[in-house]
C-alpha cells in the first residue's frame, strides 16, 4: 500500500492531477460532510453537552500537523493554572475488546491507540478512548470532577458539544491543493475555518499568515474571515533510551530515523538539526511495528518518534531510542482559551 500513499502525497502536495474517477467521490464527500455539519447547526438540542466545557483540538487536513504535541502543551499549561483536565479520544490505530477504555499503566497501544497512550504517559491526566465521543465524555465525567475536557482530533465529531475549537496546520504543507478527500487532503471544505476559534500554525514564526499558506488561500478561495492565528514550533528536548536508563546518552552520529507518522519529513529535519546523520526509514502512520521491521537496523542506533516508541518499547529493541519533543507557544493562547471559555 506504500505506492498508494505515495500517489496521494504527490497529488495532495506535489502538484499531480488526481485521477478523473476520484472527482465524483470528492463531490460526494463534500456533500456528506457539509450535511453532517448542517445537521449539527440546525439541531443543536440533540447534541450532548458535558458539564465541563469541551476544547476540541483537530485538523482540517489529513496527516501530521503537530496536533499531539500541541495537545500535551495545552494540558500541561492548563494544569499549571490549577485546572482539572481530562481527555477523550477515538483511539485511532487501536482496537479494544470493549469501550469506553480508561487508559492506565496496563494499556497497550494496540488497544487504545498510540497518540492517546502517549498523551496519558506524558501528562498523567485521565484519558478515555472510545470511537463514540459522547460515550467517552460521559464515562470520563462519571469518574472525574473536571474543569475542562479536551477532545483530541474531535473537529469532525459533531454529536458532542464543543465550547471552543482549535485547528492545527503545518506551515510547509498548509492546505495542499485545497481540495477535499480523496482528491486533496482536506477533511472539510476550506470555508470551515471561518467557524473555528483559533488557528495554530506549526512552524510559523509570527502571528501573521505565512506567505505560502496565504497564496494557497488566494488560489483555492480563502475564508472570508480567518480565526485568530498563533505560531507554534516543535523543540527537541532530548533523546531517550527505550531501555529507560536515564544515564544513557546517544552521541551525535549516523542513526536510523524511524517514523510511523503522518509527516515524517519534519521529524527527520529535527533530528538533523540536533546533529544526527539520518538514514530515513519511514513507515505508514500508526504502523503496528514488529521485530522484523528492525531486522536490517542492527548496526546503528535507531531513533524514532515518541509516538512510535510507545508501541516499540515492548519489542525489547536494545539499540532503540526516541526523540522527546515539546510544543513552544506564547502564553497568550492559554490566556485566550481561559478567557473565551470563562474558566
């Protein structure tokens, strides 16, 4: 299936024209998602509204944008303000025997998904996984007294009320060719940005729209009114041994860079900036790793993303490491969230 993923990447971001047969599917997809949102807007009385306000963090595009580091940053910043935070997630990439699932120390990524497990391990807040977001929210609130619920990747899940929406966008990829699935990377039409509260751009340096994304908007029909923009950057904190031995240090050298994420190029760039010479070994997003995946990587250290590490740690990879990163944002985002939700 790697060829198929490569094909769509060149169509969405590389200027290649999509197959003609995909165009009717795009038109159908746009109608379905537009109708879904219109149903939400016209019949909000049927939407479940939790006791605590719900902060949605999501993407308008498919693929990696930096959503998980942003979610972790928001959780940690809200905890520092003395707020009680809980998280709900679909648990993409995992399959549990029964839902909802409250993640604990016994949870495996194969059951709850790699991103929710990583969020739980990094922050320690209660994280509930369920494809049904309403069920997840009810279960989370039944066991916790919360000030705020973060719905991870919940932008398109309209059965759950939302108090505030944040969209994350990658500065390099932007909106790609500006078309909806499957002809483009958009999960919803571009006009959806008019209704979100905040737009976080990963890799931007100022709170103004980067020139490449501005040009994409002009070509593909920019929303009439954009949400407030916040720049974000991902900082490499340290390289951690999978063995858990904190005293181990990986000196800068040639390494295998393993990434089963939506946008591996950003990970490889970060590794290079830290000082490593990277032999790139990309895998599909949310890949379920096996020992055989590393059979030809025994001669050098293997450095992977933290999201991949939560799945690989059980394999006992003796030459395995992961890059721990954190999102860097101005505190104004947290101030504005608290102000808008009235916490």
